[in-house]
C-alpha cells in the first residue's frame, strides 16, 4: 500500500510539474517536454496500478506500451510541426503563433 | 520495504529533474534533465518489478532525448541559455493550474480506497504474459498501434520535408 | 222690339258719346233720355194693347240674358223714363256754370240705361248685373264733387251699405237658380217651400239695402251730399225704388211668413225714419229720411199682401219726391248753395213759384186729396187694414201717415216763416220746366191708378170710407201739428235720438266697424305671433344649426385630437421602437458582439492558452465525475 501511495504521489507531482511546464513555456519544444513529463507521470501511475492492483492482467502493461508509443509518436509529429513552423516563420516561439487567432 | 524506498527515491529524482527541466534556461540542460527524469521513471518501473517496461522506457527515452536535444539546439533562440531571457508566460495561471492539478491527483491518490494490494509477481512470467497478451487479446490494439505509428511517421515526414517548387 | 230696346240703348249711347266726344254733354244726355222716354211710352202703349215683348241674349252657359216687356216691367220702364227725362231737363239748368259736366251727364245717362236694364230684366243674371251697375253709378254721382271734404267718405259709405246688402241678392239668386235650374225670373218665382222662404228673406235683405230700410237707412241721408238732380233721380225715384221693385216682382214667390217680416221691417222703417226726418236740420236730409219712410210704407203694403198698392205708392212717390227735391235744389241755389233749414228760412216767401210747386208736392206726399198721394196712401192703408196681420201693420201705417204730415208741415213752416233773401238763380227756366212737369204729375197721377191696375190685372183692396177718413184725419193732424209746433216739443225725449238717426249701440260704427277693426287688430297680433313663432322656429333651427355646427366642430376637433393622439402614439411607438426596441436590439447586438469579442479572446491561437483551457476543461470533467461518483 505504501508503495502504491508513493508511486501515485510521484505520479501526481509529476503531473503537476508537467502541467506547469506545458503551460508556462513559450517554446514549442519545451511545451512538448512538459507533455512528456505529464505522460511520464501517467506511466508511473499505470505501472503502479498494474503492479499493486492487478498484476495478473497484462492489459495494464499493454496500456503502458501504448502510452509509450504515443509519447514517441507525438514527439515525432511535434518535431515535424516544429520543423515546418521553423521553416515558415523562422522561430518556434508560441507567443508569435497567432495565426489561428479567431 | 525496499521497494518503497527505491520507488520513492527514484520518484523524487524524477520529480527533481522534471523541475529542473523548466527552471533552467539552457536548452541542452533542459533536454538532459528530461532525459534523466524519464530515466528515473524507468528506474521506478524497474523498482516496481516491471522489467520489460522499465528497460523499454530507458532505452526509448534515451534515444528520444538525444534527438530532442538536437532539435532544441536547432530551433531555440537561446540554446545555451546565456542570454538571460525569461522564456515563460502566463506564469501565475500555469502555477495555479499545476498546483491544482497536482493537488487533485494527490487527493485522489490519498483518499481513494484502492482495495487489496496484490502480492508478489513472478518475474519470469512478465514477458511471457505480456507477449501472450499482445498476441492474443490485444492483437488488434497492437496492430492498430502499428498502423498508427506508420501513419505518424509518414505524417511527420511529410510535414518536415521541404516543399518542392516553392523555394 | 227694337223700340223696346231703345229704352236702354238710348241713354247708353248718350253716355258713350258724351265720354267719347267730351262735348255737348247736356244735349246728348237730353237726347238719350228723350229717346228712352219716347220708346218707353210707346212700349207701354203697345203692352197695354196686349203686346208682350221679350228678347234673349247669349249670357252664361245655360243662363241666357233675357229682356222682357210685359205690363209690370213696361210700367216701371215708363216711370224711370219719365222721371229720368225731366230730371235731366232740370239738371241742365241746375248744373249750369259747374265744371265736370261730361262726367255728370255721362254718369246720369249711364245710370238711366242701367236702371232701365234692371226693370226690363227677364232673368236674374241681367238683373243682378244691372243692380250692381246702378250702385256703382250712384257712387260715382254722389261723389261728383269729390274734392270737397266729406263727399268721398259719404259716397264710399253709401256704396258699402248697399253693397253689403247685395249679398242677399246673390244668395237669393243662388238659391233660386239651384232650386229651379233656370235663371228666368218668372219661372223661378214658382219655387216653393224652404227655398222660397230663404230666397224671400235674402231678397228682403237686398231690398233693405237699396231702399234704405232700417237698420240700413243711414246711407241715404249721407248720400244727400251729391248734386240735387242726383238726389232727385236716384235717391227718390229710381235707385231706392229698385228694392221695392224687386219685392213687387218677386211677390208670387214670397210665402206668408216672409211677408210678415217684410211688413214689420217696413213698419219699423216708417216709424224710425219718420222721427228722424222730424229732427233733421238739413232740408235734403229731411227729404231723404222721408224717402226711406215712404218706402217703408211700400214694404208695409207688400207685407199686407197687396203689391199693387205698393206699386201705386211707388209711382206717386216718384213724382212727389222728385218734385220736392227739385224744389229744394232751386232753394239751394237761391241761398248760395246751402240746404240747411236755418239758411233756407223764409226762402219760400222769396221764391213763391217754386214754393207753390213745393207745397203741392208736399201736400201730395202728406196724403191730401185729390192729389195722387192721397189715393196711393189710401190704397196702402186699405191693404194693411184688410191684411191678416192688420193688428200689427195698420197702426204702423197710420203712424207713418201721421209722421209724414208732421215733417211736411214742419218743412213748409220753416220755409215760409222768416224773411228769406233769394239770390239770382242760373238756369231757372230749365229747372222750372222740369219741376213743373213733375209737380203736375204728382198732382194728377191718382187718376192713372185704375187703368194701371187694370193693365196689371190686379185688384185694389176694397176702399172703405173708414180707412180713407182715418188716413185723412191722420194726415191733417200731422200737417197741423207740424206747422204749429216746434220740433223740440214735437219729439220730446226722442229728439236727441232722432237727431242722431236712431243710432243704437253706437250705430254701425260701434256695432260693426269697431268690432271689425278690433278683430282685424287681433288677427294682426295673432299673425305677428305666428310670424314671431315662425321666426323663433327659424331662429331655433338656426340655433340648432349653430349647435350642430359647434358639435361638428367639436367632433372635428375630437377627430383631429384622435388623429393627433394616434400620431402621438405612433410617434411614441416609433420612439419606443427606435430607442427601446432598437436600443434593446442594439444592446443585444453589442452584448453579443462584446461577448463574441470576449469569447474571441479565448481564441488567441496561442498554444499555451489552448493548453490552459484544455487543462481547465479536464479539471471540470474530473470534478463532475467526482461529484457523480460521490453522489451515487
């Protein structure tokens, strides 16, 4: 139980930090890093849940796998977008990305 | 017991490094901090007796962070962080949201009755179990994930390719 | 028949010629009258021998005009012709030196023609026309000197009196013609019953007017304002005779009841006018009252049932009275144109020849034998004595005889006593000629009575000596008293009344004229009242119109007010619409736009903002899930 709580707490804090980072950074890459942190916290939670609540059900691990895949994918696509943005504007500062302003 | 300690330690490490990611002004250092944070998370996995996932995490994250470092250097205004610019915005809002989010999750963690804790897990069974899971029950998911990866690769490539004829 | 026609045509032609030529008036008049005289005498002689003439002239549809010359009418025609001619002779002398001869002689000739037409009329229509014409001629002749004061009113009064009474003739003719279907006089006289009574009374009314019977006798005295020949011809012998002639001719028609009334009227007249004659201070007026009195006697005779006696008296009276008037005319000229007895005092002494004629005529009038008056009056008295109502009629006749004597005596006394001074009179010879002939006639006409009676086929009443004696005594007593006593002593208490002509209750002025004027005034007030009422109605209508106008103005104003109110409401609603609703909508629009603008701020396009929002959304979902799970 304790381990579980610890793990969950870690996951929670990581989530909070990652949220702070995603919201406060001006740079796209940094935002993506924040998202990575959030997803890391989610991973921690997932693993803790699998390990301490349902270790017999490997679908938990499957979930983790998928999340990891998603992490990778989103970084890839994100960097592709950043590249395109850099090519178009010369910077990836999100402060300047007002093109979709409504 | 030990498990708890290690989990806790590695957890703290992860947290600290995550904080560093955002506090430092040097890009390389951010990338590296992130790398170490993710590594700590992988270590946690290992501490929680999910070897496969832990290894996976470590390896993947290492590669990712390296690439990320490259990208950071490419695109950032001040990669070295020596310019002294404040690269944050909506500080208050983000702080509040982060705090709230963290607190909410903590509250959930502490106040929800999780039920009985599972006992030991056999170490050698994990991989096998996971493989069976993949191949039997979650085959569709895996396949879909594969396709999705492919799609994403193509998409990313498409985005990143220089436009032709419009130079 | 032509000769008979000349009776009328002669004087008529004379009148026309006088008016056309305006010269030789006296000569032409004399000529006309002479032709009429000759023709009348000729006709009379022929009729006496058994001839009867009649002529029919076209008149109204179904009512032709007829002229008839039978014994009765021939006698009348002869009377009118004789008197007319000799008065005309007299008039030539009387009017010498006067102006307006053309008017005078034309009028006289016209009158003679009309009178002859009346006496010869065979149907009522012609008689009525002639009746009216003689009244008209009388008016013209009485008013001959119309410039003098009082003459014109006297003529109008005479005309109005007789004209009012003529209504009786109209009514009688209407009754007779509607009863018998014809206007021929002789045939209508066969009507009987109530129609006869009615017709008889109406005829009496007409006769009363023309013959100056009470109470319609006043006009005759006033008619004396005309020239004396006029008085002699019209108002003694012919015009006033028309009434008596009418009754004599209509005698077969009159039932006994009407005869009684006739007799009473005649008797009353005799009495009243006789007393009036006694009180007169003017000679001509005395003679006029006397005329009315004598005609009263004639009506008495008719009422007694013996029209022949009335006829005799008429003939005799014509001669007697006209002579008296002619004599009075001479005296008038001799005294400087005054007929007041005071001015004529002793005139008889001054003009003895004229006075002689006057005396003879006067005594004849009083009824002294052997003059004509005695015979005629005797006939009248006899008739009244033997009549069914002798108790009533005889005393009246005797009283009349007495009174006649009284005023004749009085007149003679007044003319003889005193020292008169006569002025030279122009035209003496003419006047004398006319006068003389008529005096002779007055004296001798009594001899003609039996032949006339025989001609007419009528019988005189039995002459008793008693009647004759009584009458003579009455006449002589009257003459003596009249000669001897002054009028005051004679009349005594009745003097005042008699002097005023027995005007009772204010006379016609008080009884008829004043009420009529009062009635007219009342009608005027009534008319004015109606006028005011109509004006009030009109004013009311105008007021109503004004009220309606005001009301319509009010309505108009009201409609305008409604209109303005609606306009104001419209304006208000527009204002509300503009400011209120539009404002509301504008506010809405603005609000929406602001909201949109604000919402747009969310769409900053900034990634970090989006992320923040996403985080907030997740938190919200999370909270909801928690709440849901906690709740359940």
